[in-house]
C-alpha cells in the first residue's frame, strides 16, 4: 500500500480518514500489489449465466459442512469464453453449470464501484465435477435404482384437476403470479387451491417443504394434485430441491406433484421425479387451465357431434316414419274396403236368415201363445184355490186369534220364552195377553215342572 498515504486526510483532531473512493482505490492498489499475476483458485459454481454479448458470469462458493463459508463473483469475458468453453465441454462432456467444482486461473480485480471480482483466464478441464453435481448425480442414480424416478409420473392426473394443494411462500412473487394467472383466466374457470406455507430457500427449506407435504397427506382426499412453486432464484437457492429426502417423498407422494420452481437453466432432482415439470409458477397455472380448456373443447366437440348425429337420426327416422305412415294408411284403406264388403255380404245374409227364421217361427209362436193362454188360466184357477186354503190357515195361526182364545206369550227381552231354563231369578219378563200385557220379576223357576212364580209390578 505504498501510494495509500497520499490519499489520507488529516483532520484538526489528528484522526486520519479516507473518502470512500480513496479507501476503495487503496484496496485496489493493495490487491494489485499482492496478486500481480494470475492465481489458481478452486470453488464450486453456484450460478452460471451468459448474456447476449457472449460474456459469462459465475457465482463461486466454498462450503464447509454444507454451509457457505466464502462467496465471490467471477467473469469470463466473451473473447476468453469463446476459447475455453468449447475446450472444457469437449474434455468433460459438460457445459459450465451450477453445481460443478472447478479449478480456475484468475486475476483478482477490484473496482471502486463494482467491488471485488475474479477475472477468469483459464479453466482446468481435468478437474473433477463439483461436489454439488456429484451429489446430485449420486442422488439421481440412487432414485433410479430404487425405482422412484417414474413412480409419481405413473399416477393418473385427473382430466380436470380442480382441487390443488400449493406449497409456496405467501409472499413469494411466483405465488402471486400463480394465483393471479389462475383466478383471472378469461374463461372464468374456478380451481380450488389451498396454500401450505413453506420456506423455499436456505437451510430450513428442505424440512419446511417436507412438513408441508406431510400436511397435505393428512388431507389427501381433498386434493387432485399438489403444486410446488417459487419465483426462481440462483442455483444455490435451489439446492434444497436436489436433496434425496425431498425427491424421494415427492416420488412416493400419493397424488401427482407438479413443479414450477422458476428456473430456466437446469432441472432439480425434484423436477426429475415429479409427475409434471414446468419452468415457472405461471406455466403451472397455464398448464392447469389448458387442461380445463382441452376438456371443455372435447366436451364442445362431443356436444356438436352428438347434435349432428341427433339431427341426422331425426331426419332418417322422420323419413322412415313418413314412409311407414303412408304404408299404414294404404293398409288401413284396403282393410276398411275389404271389411266393408264383408260387412255388406254378412248384412245381406243376416237379413235373409232373419226373415226365414221369423217367418218360420211366427206360426209356432201363435200356436204356443194359444197353448200358453189355456195353461195360464188353468194354473191361475188352481193357485187361487190354494191361496184361499193358505189364507184360512194363516188366520187360524194369527197370534191375536191364539191370544183371543185365552193363551198368552211371555217375552224375555225381545225373545219369546219357550223353556223355563232360559230364565234366571231376578230377570224381568213381559206376558202378552189379548188385551194388554203384564211385566213380572222372576223370584223362582222350576224347569222340571214348567211352573214359574211371578210377582206382579
């Protein structure tokens, strides 16, 4: 820091101070003196991206026990990148991407505005892939051996999934985009969705997402599918989605899982085992809506086809009915004509037969009427004689005539008493005479002698 002193200012109290620019300039000079030449540095690529001008920008990290202990930006300018990138890809079979552990030849640079960065001059293609990529590769191989990579994909996705469990953060921009796209669709479709709040980055992300999946399992009958969404982020931010525990749970999940993690460059292990992988939360919403549109279109096509078939059937049946009506009309007319002829013939025959029967029976009827008159007169005379005898017998048997001769009739209730055994002591009886009646109470009865003692009222 040989020239640093010229930037120092001495205030009245004797305390030296730097302006921010002076301090940054001093840092830059110190770095240039300390690292005058390129040095080799190892690190893991947490994020890699390029721009239309051909420059490549890397985010390098170093981890210890899965925790980041160092992080720095690095650049590969387009002229250098066009040279080393093909050579690296040819030697390793891989493009520069997040998760790789790389050995870089760099110049340490510091800019007063943009800060510290590494200017990459070369990459050693013989250096192994990064620890992150190796773990990811091993996780994928383990899932394949356990038969889990296609397990969730084998589940049938409903034609119209209408009940969705969403794993996301309520404050995430991706979740907001998802809900907005889902609810403001021009077709007016309605999809029920329930948010399971989760942390989607950092050390707590894996446990938080697993807890949300467990919460969905408890209500599994309420949902057609589960959705995991977030608003993108660096590869480092998405490292939780490469864990075996999370990927295995997604693979074994009892309903289809759809991912929309919001990254464009690489698939996470969770993406690989999920039923359906979409790049962004909005793409997930559009996927669900497109399924509903496709189903509606199929229904409309089927409706039109059914209408056309119904119209064609009605036309055919109308034509057949018309022909059948004409045929029935012809048959009915012919049948009426034939039956009319038969009826005329039957009427003529019936008239002739009736005349013959009437003429043949007229004489017999006259003879029978004469015989019947003689028989009736004889029968009437015999019946009149018998009725006179019966009238005399009835008069003799008339109860008044019997009572008139000194007899009486005793009644118990409405019944005539014929047997003293039918009467009990204390019964009230009525004795009917020719003139008047006597009411008595039975004090004693003697069925053997046929004699009763009465006490008159």
